[in-house]
């Protein structure tokens, strides 16, 4: 008999909220719903059309300020931003969209966008794309397109995942960028002997470890296998998947201990404070560095494991906006999406948030920091771009299976066979 994976506190919270909703208790995200009327007309600019509400997961200080600043320049309607803790928003999104959602909501490109479009929970914005399409590359448009060929998403910013480090520390210690897994492991061993924790690591929020799994899987088995696995088309008991966890297990001794009790922000601060040598994370790690330290932050692509695939894949999630199917001010929402799609809006956002890059091909990149320029170059040179585990697969599989599974692995890395058997059993039930 297959035993269920242990339930995380986050999953317990999610399940309790679902149960509360069934008995009529308002959901956490119900507070994001529109008022009964359309609000008071906006002032200035084009004629306002009531109020547009935005359900936002931008709860950290830097991205929250960036969105607020961008929205201040929108004059065609009043905008009410309802910010919810990032993880709470993400874990309750399905129930939120089926309840009384905001007009516009922050979300992700790729599979997770398509999932809600297929469920009839998002508004077709193909007409918006007729006006903004020239501002995006075909790849970005594809990432905004549902299975039916219609567009449901406006890309706003994106950020690559890589291994970040402080240049001053590496120069002082004489470290060199590793190109292979053996070199990476040797470097980690050297860092440990120098009194550094080699690899900063955190998974209290459940999703950061997904990035490690993704990149190791793509380095070991290639992009196509990874995407097929995310789509439920491959078995988690496949020897190729076991090899990923075996490889990762070999690296865990170099990771910061106690990861399941640490937030990504705390791990990033350890890098900033020169207590750790490197950190595999998204470029948003820069949010935890004071401006005076940003020039000292650099990165390299995760090293090669299998020569067949080299370093041909990069993880570069795209964040953006969608309109809920139950939006009350659809026209105002579409006008706001056009505003968010503009190069001018994205220029403001990437200036305020040094950990992001503008999705618009017309954005002004001349003002990018050295870190941002390197990030854009990394993505442009990649043969394959993944969106992230919880964006490339079903949201229910990501939240209820993979979050506790990866935390279980981190806590008990020698129980791989039983872990993969449990994941496969649950996957079969979800993807049937």
C-alpha cells in the first residue's frame, strides 16, 4: 500500500480553508473581490470607467512598490490593488477564481495560465493582443496563448534562475566559475574548508527547492524529458528521475542545513552577509541586497552534468497579468493590461526592481544594471526556457504533491525509492 506524503503546515492551512469555504466561511482571497458598484470615476487623462480591482501576489516590499508606482500612471480608471501574501495567493488561486475574484490578477505564463483558461476562469484578451502584439517576441506571445490559440495573459517581467555569488568574496578566495558538476562539487568542498557554507538554501515556503529539481533534471535528462514529466506523461519511478534525486542528494551536504525552516529571503541575506558562497535562485535575489552591494552580485549558469545537454536550458519564469472570467469592469481591465504591457510601464518596474527584466521587446534596456544585462544575455542564448515546476505542471500537483515531497526529500534524502513511488501514485490519480 502506498502511504500518503506527510502534510506540510501550508497544505494543512490550504485544506482547512477549503473546508471553511464549503461551510460558507469567506476565503482569505475573498477580500480581493470588487465592491458591488464600479467605484468613483478616475480623474485626469482619458475618460475613466469606474474602478478596476487587482488581486496581487506582489507582497514583498520591492515588487509591491514597483506595481503601485506603475499603476499610478494609469488614468483611464481608478485602480484598487488588493495585495495578498505571495504563497497564500498562489495556494488559494483556484478557489479564489471560482469565488468573487478581482478584475485583474497577477499570475504566471505557461501551463498554469493555460490551466485556468481551459477551466473557463480567465477572459480571452486576444483583442488586447491585437494592439500590443508588436511589442513582444513570438516566444512571449506563445507563453501568453492558451490551448485554444487565444491569448489570456500579458507578460510583464521575467527573471532567470542561476547560481549567484558575491564577486568580492570570490576574488578574495580565488574561486573560479565551475563548468561541470565535478568542478562545482570541488568548489563547494573548498568553500567549506574556507569557513563558508557553500550553497545557501531555503524551502520554508515550499517552492524554492523546485528550482533546484528543475535545473538538475534538465541538466541530467534534458528539457524535453523535464517538460514531459511535468505534463504527467513520464513516470516518477523512471530510473532517470531517480538519477536526478541521487545527484541532488550528493550535493545536499554542501547546502545550508535546516532549509525547511528558512525563507528564501533569509538565505539571500546570508549570501549578502558573506556567510554563504553561492545561491541557486531567481534573479530576484537582488531584492535582498542594498543598492550599494548590487555591483558586487554576479551569477553563472548551473554547470553541466550530462554532456548531451550541456547548459542548453535555463529557467526564466514570466510574471504578468490576466483578467478573471468574473471581472465586472472588463473594459477597464483591458485598458489596464494595455498600460502594463507598455514599454514605459515595464521600464519603471525594472528600474525599481533590479531582480527583474522587462518582457516587452521595446523596453529601454540601456538603463539596465550590469546584473540585468547579464540576465537578459543568459536567457537570449538559451536553447530551451522552462517556466518553473509549479508553472509547468498542474497547480494541484505542484502544491499538494511536490511541495511536501521535496521537503520530505530535504529532510530524509536517503528514502528516494519510497518517495518516488508515492509521487507517482498521487500523480496517476491527479492526471488521470
